[in-house]
């Protein structure tokens, strides 16, 4: 699985562009993925903040992760425009009967697939070898394009989770 996402991200967005990541509790099928990509395109094409267009971008990655990005170099994303982005995500949730807001469900790339693991089972999965220190973790806490490029997909041993577990690699 190709984890180099830089070529997917918009090149003309500032490194400080804001990022929101929504991970689905299940992968989307091919038809669902096409529909979601279209909805994200339509949303970002008309995304506004106090009547000013937001330079936005959205995509579905790994058939399961929605990323929204806003370049605020020309217009700031207001609370209302953030609310509108949450509305589109909630609409996708309802439409496809998925959960996109479960922050306790962690994503790992295992055997070229995105696998989800409840936070409460992390220690067990590590102990039993289902994941290892070098397993790629989706650090959905990143907040900017620069962080997305450098700290979104990283080995578990380099993530904040290791401190949570009280372990070192």
C-alpha cells in the first residue's frame, strides 16, 4: 500500500492549511466512494466563510478516511463555515450508516489494509503481535497540511500512543 500521500494533496495549499480527518468505522464500497468524492468536491467548490469562498479540498483515502482541508491564506474559516463542513460529514454518516466521529477507534495499516482497533484493545493487540512498533498508525490528531504530510502516517513507536501505553520502542 502506498503511504506517500504528498502527491494526492493539493500542491498549491499553504503548509499551515487546516485539516480535519474523519475515519469511518467501515470501508466504503466503490459506488459509495465515488458518491462521497463527488459530495466532497461539490461541498469544497461552494464552501464559504461569511460570504467569502474558502479555498477547500476534500478526499476519501484508503476507502475509509475523509480528509477536508482549508487554505486560510486568503480567507479564514469561521465557526459557521466549520459547522457547514461538519454538516456534510454528518450527512455522509446518515446516508451510508457509518460512524465518522469515533475518536477511540484507531486506524492501522496492516497487510496493506486499514484495520481499526478500539483504543482499549491497543495494549492487547501489541502484546499478542497483531500490531507491532513499526505498524503504521493513522495519527488523526494532525491539524495542518504540513503535519498531515509528515506526521499522519507514522510507525506506532513514533506516535503519542506509545506514551499513553507507557512504552518505548
